[in-house]
């Protein structure tokens, strides 16, 4: 079985350029979690949106889904939605009875800081239950597309660097 369920992968071009949607279903494995980050990065770049913070959030939530939300033979889903300057990242797994907990890891711990990173990078985040046995952990980040480059031959091209 491949890491990407091709039938469930969807990238929808909406008629409204301010609404964007991407969804992919991946295997609940470390490889699937890595692929989630790579696919999110590529999609955000296609949309012309900054991806660094969002990719860290996707990586942490996907790693949690593959580690703590894993049920043998069941996948997890990553959904990216952009609406009115907000990127909503959703990761859905099939362990609804195990909600994420924001805890402080011991200083010498090698793991346990993922949700602290999500909390620091996201404007807000939370969990939505169901339908049973699923849960969705989501995070929202404000995003703005990069400023468009000035057209070639504009007055800005005539300015020397550093002025």
C-alpha cells in the first residue's frame, strides 16, 4: 500500500481566489508524516504563501497522528484551507479517545515538545471530536501572500541597490 491514498488526495482550485483547499490521506507511519510536511510545503509554495511556520505545524501534528493516533491499517488525513488570510491546518486520525495534551517536557526529554511548538507558532489551535472514532487536531495561522514583484522596466528598476 502506498503512503499516499491517491483516490483521496485532492487539491481544489476554487472560483474565489481567496479560498484554497488541499487534502491528502497518508499512511500512519513516520514516512507518511514526513510526506505530509513535504506535500504541505509544495502546496503552500504553489499558492504563493509562506510555508516555514506552517510546515513545522504540519510536521508536528502529522508526527503525533502517526505516533499517538495510529491504529494499524488506518490512515490519517491532512487538510489545508486558506480563507480570508487564515491558513487552517487539520490533521485527522482514528484515535478519538486520545486527545492531545499540552504538557511541559522534562529538560532532558528527547520528545514531548511538539504541541508546545504548535502553540508557539499558531495563532490558535484545538481539537474537534468525531465522528467516532476520529479526532481532528487543527491550527490556524494568519498568512499573507508575498508582495508582487514590481513590473520590469518600472521606476524601481532604475534605483541603485541600497538606496
